[in-house]
C-alpha cells in the first residue's frame, strides 16, 4: 500500500477484498481493489501460499529447502507470499485518477492530467515569451542543457496561457518561461502544473529543481516537492 499511496491517489480509491474461497494450498488471500471508472475491480492480489511451493520442490528434486532459525533453534520450510499486480490495470488506475477538469472560477476551467511527476511522459516544457528579441535562442539553449536528463518539450506557439493549458492536458509537471529578464540576469519563471504557482529561479538551478520533483526515489520516500510562491 505504500507503493500505491506514493502515487498520490486518494486512499478512498482503494479497498481490500478478502477471499472466502481459496486455493487448496493457501491459508489467506486478499485483493487490493481500485475504484475504476467502471467500479471497484481487482488491482493487485496478495496470497499466502504457505509452505506448499517449497515442499513440492523438495519432493520432486530431493533437495532440502529449509531454513534454520537460530532464535527458535529449529529448521522449517518457509512460507511463500505471492503478490501479483497487473501493469495494464495499474496504467488505467493512474490515468483515470489523474485526469481532472478543474473549475478555476470566473467561468474558466482547465483539463489537467495530474500524473505523478515521475511517470509523466514530458518532464518540462521550455517556452520563449515571444518569437523575437533572441528569446527563442535563449530557450533553445536552456532546453539543450536539460534534454540529456529529462524528456523536454519546446513550445512557442500561441499565448502563454494557451501553452500552459496544452502542457497541463498532457501532464507536463513543469513549464519554464523565458522572457526579456532572462537575457539580463539568467533567471526564468518556472510553473508548477498542480499548484499553478510560479517562481523566479536561476537557470543554473533548473536541473536540480526538476530532478527532485521527478525523482522516483523522492516519490517512493514521499519527498516530492512543489514550488512555493514568492
């Protein structure tokens, strides 16, 4: 459950279903069920297969498969706990729980794919504020510094607001806006997809900021960070 919780999906989307009827070799079986668009269905199965598997190996191979427990001072055949999770079901669970239509007030809304940053196809979109004054060149320079570590998108078409909405819809966690101030002091505005907060940061800090946010280690340890507004 720590793995599932790390994805940021609400706890109420999960439930346990204990089996009443079990295989002859099992002494406990429980499914983790997920509230899919079509209702609660099995996402992961967890079964205690007791010592059936290793005893079968012993019988058919003639090899002793026992563990000596120094605390109990005796040998025993270990139990096997089997867990099975479906990749396609996990994909659907993440996708269906991540897509949102958010009401922004004043008659405005946005479609956002709030994927865990570690799973997002694109990690960052780099955008020049305009197509002139050397801003695209600066944006390409920044993208070149990031593209070896992250999947990056480059977007210079339409207004900044429309570009932000496009990236929200495909789940890009970060947008980096390059403006005229970027040419003066090597800073950019970085926008967080989930909070829509924006922060002015040094270009030299971009790699470390994004790395922390999209890290699988941070996700599993619950350390993923979001931007704070100034």
